[in-house]
C-alpha cells in the first residue's frame, strides 16, 4: 500500500512493514474478540450462576459491561492519546487487555466478571483509538479506505476463528476455557506493536493558528454522526447480547452449534467489509450505507422468525453483511470529517458512541421481551431499521452520516 502523509508528520520516512500493518489491525481484532468469545457460553454461564431468569439477565448485563467500558474508555483514550502517544497507548492497552480478558480463568462470580469486563472495555477503547490513529497517520486518501477495509476483514477473520474455537473449547473444558483466547490472540498483536511501530511521537498534528482541540469542539461538530452510530449499534449488538438466548429458547443450547450460527455473522462481516470498499468507489458511500441498513433490517427481523439453526444462520449472514458495510463506513466517515489535530479525539469519541449503543441494548430489549417476547424484540428493532431506510429513500436525500465530504 502507498503511504500518503504530510511532510511535517513524525516518522515521515517510515513505511509500514508487515508487523506495523498487523499492529494497526489491533483495533478491529480487539473489539471483535470482546464480543464473540463469550456468546457461545453465555447460556452455560447463566446455568452455572443459578439458571433462573435473574441469572440470565445478569449474564446479559455482564456481556454488555465491555460496552460501558468502551463508552467511558473512548473518552479517556481521546484524552490519553494526546499525552502518551499512539504507540505507548497501544502497548499498555494490549497488556491490560490480556490480563483483564482472561479473568474468567480465575474468577467465577458475577460481580468479579462484571468488573473485569468493564475494565476490559476501557482497554479495548485505548487499543481501537491508538490503532485507528496510526492508520489515519500513515495512510491517506484511497489507501486509508483500503487499510480500514483490510483491518475490518482481518478482524472479522479473527472473530470467526475465535467464535468457532470458543464453542469447541467450551465443549471440552466448560465455560472457563474460552477465556484463554484473550491471552493467545492479543499476544500476537502486542508483539507486532513492539516490533513494527517506530518509537516516534504520534499524538495528532498541529492545529491551525489560533485553533485549539477539545472534546467539546469534536462533539459539537460531529454529534449528528455520533447519534446515528449509537442508534444503529443498539441493533448491531443484538448478536452479542441476545442471540444466544434466542437460540436457547429454540432448543439450540450446545455451545458448538451456537458458535456456528454466530460465526456465520462474523464470516459475512468479512464479505461486507470487502463489499464496502468496492461499493463506495463504484456507487458512492450513500449506496453502501443504505445497503447496510437494508441487510441489517432483514437480518434482525429474520432472527425473530428463526426457530432452527439453519434459519438463524441465514439471518446471521444478512446481519453480518450489514456489520461489515456499516462499521467500515463509520470509521471512514469520522476520519474524513475530523481535522488532523482533532482526529485522535474524534475516533475515541466514536468508540464511545458505538458502545453506548451496546450498553443500551439490554435496557431496550428487556421490557419488549417482558411485554411480548424475545422474538418480538427482534421484529421491532429490525422493523425500525427498515422504516429508517424507507424514510431516507422517500425523502430522496443523502443519509445524514454520509452526506458531506
């Protein structure tokens, strides 16, 4: 890939090698692993904690804890990266990720797991912010879009492997076993960071004369995009927090079968990420965005109608395609709409916006489930996405997230 950068950037002579490229994929990989390793064992863990409705809800909230950490961590990382620099933040956050992610190997009470998963979210936000800042620093123009797409593809491939491995390990070693994945995979990323990223200060670029960077300025300029991202992430996170229980309601309780269903979403996320780069270049960003909305709505509604593993897998495929399209679009959108000296903060806040939606998900779904059913909750959220798509088409205007730039 061609490295496009300004002459006054630190490390202007540096051309990212294989290790550096792997390190810059840490963001997509770490976020993916947070949400795909545990879903195949959530039902097992709920049984371990009592097996009643309270245990199930507690486990769902535990699964959402990294989302809270990511919300808080995105804000913390947006401030920290300007002080530590991208390389140091990535290094320290990956170490914390390994320690906190593997906590299930030695903790088995719900409170302890919730606390460590919350802190894991903080570490993940640091990894994502640092990795995306490095991509924005070393790549520009079309090369930046290709690197974002490549990172999403690799992260998704890691998720597929981790999801399937989680189910297989849980079959052999029980619910604790999959937590070991949080040591093995991040170790590769940490070594790539140490070896591949140069010891240069990457904290963002100098602002224009008289202009200062702050979190408030970023939010004031980009809040419509952040609001859209949060709203869509409430729906995008259904596979992480709700599908395991939907499958269990349908009698699909074996972790290995659940992992195969959920792994289908991760596999099609890869195709969605590849499709994003092609569609954006050929038909424009708005077309890619609307296709993402269409496939997301169809996938979530499809889960509501699914009563067997095959139908659920088809729904997972549609939803996974949407994730690849929308996630790539969100990152590219924020990078392109933030000035260089604000980019680190903007990307950190983007992470907060994404996973505010993850935290809100159980709060939104639980009352619908209690009043109607879990299947109905999928119907409602999927229908809302399709209604939003129809509204944007009837207005014949560009989606607010992609109208500019």
